């Protein structure tokens, strides 16, 4: 009886020794070396994995930075200047300013300006509704209003109000996740220092647009004529802004018969927070 117990204990002990030896060998020959610089870079990135930097998430960006590739240090829009500064410190290079961006929606056709052309019965998502003749609204270019973008936003910066999506830029980090969820591609990223936004995406002729939505751009070119720098032009029946030429004089909005050109302060969460702190300090 005692011999059987001793044999069992010896067998278990031997198996333990073999397993430990196997782990030591595996650690010696199969371990993956960790790049300390890459690990430090990954730690300072926000972890949004939004892809706004152009790489496959934060891991891909950290790897590109650590590898010595020509990856700029100011590509993390959600992390803004604070993250760029930390990256620069780790890599020992000069700090590069981040151009903060915010999501903006090129549609202002709420339930007061437009309406439905049909009843939609199906899943209450923009992706599903868009498959049925582009949605149930009168304007085939407009916001469908079921909030796929709001559901995707990690910061709660988007809501549905009066039938269309609205962005609270004060909460927006510019990650760009929402831009990939809108089936009508109504959401883009814009530098948060800009003041002008065309809140329409219709390419129909003026009469057709006006019949569908009283807020839509009718391509009258008044904004084009008022702009002193040629920053706003009308192409394919729709006004668009060249922000490199825009001097923020706001004259493009003067006389717009439908009011589809919006003039506002689009400060995002980073610039807004800094402004608030500066205001308190002063």
C-alpha cells in the first residue's frame, strides 16, 4: 500500500519536473521579445483603435513609430496635442502640433424642413433602411435618422433630434468612427477651427431639392458670388467650401435663400477644454 502511494507521488513529481522543464525551454527558445519603446508608445495612445491615424489601430501606429518608419508623431487625433507631446518625448524628436478635427453632418433637413415619402417597415437602422430606395425620406441624400452614427460614437457626441443626427462638437474627439457608419456618407471630419459648413448633400437640381427639403442647397450661386476669395463654389448643384482659401468672413451665408450654410464655432473637446481653462485663468 505504501509502495503504491510512493510510486504515485513519484510519478506526479516527475510529471511536474518535466512540465517545468518544458516551460523553461519554451520561454528560452519560443518567447517573443518585447520592444520597450513600442510598449511605451502604446501605453500613451488613447486606445480608441479608430484608425484616424491611418494605421491598424493603436497597436499598428505604435509599431510604426517604434520601427523608425516615416510615421508622423501628430497623427493621433483623439489624443490631440497631449499624446503627440508624449510620443515626441519618448522618441526624442521635436513636438508636432495636432490638427484637431470634429465630425460634422452635411444635412440640416429635420422634420420641420422635410418629411417622409413612404412608410418604412423593417429594422430601425440606417443601414437597413438605406437598402429600400435609399430610405423613406423625401430627400434621397438626407439623413435617415435611425442613429447608426449615434450608436457607434464612443463619446456620446451624436444624438438624433427632430429626425436627424446632430453632433455636439464639444464632446467630439474626431476619431472618425461615425463617418464609416452613415450609408449616405453625410458625416465628414473637419478641422475644428473652421466656421463654415454646408449642411446639405443633395446633387439634384434646385427645383427638385426645394420640393424635397426647404433647407437644401438649390445651387443658386449667391454664396459663390459673395465670397471674396473663391473659397466656396457650386458644382453638381451643391455648394462646397475650400477651407484653405476660406478667411472666415462669413459672407457666403449672407443671402443664402435656404439657410443651408451654417456659421458656427465648431470647437472640439480638446480646443474647447483649453479655451475653458484659459477663460477661467483670465
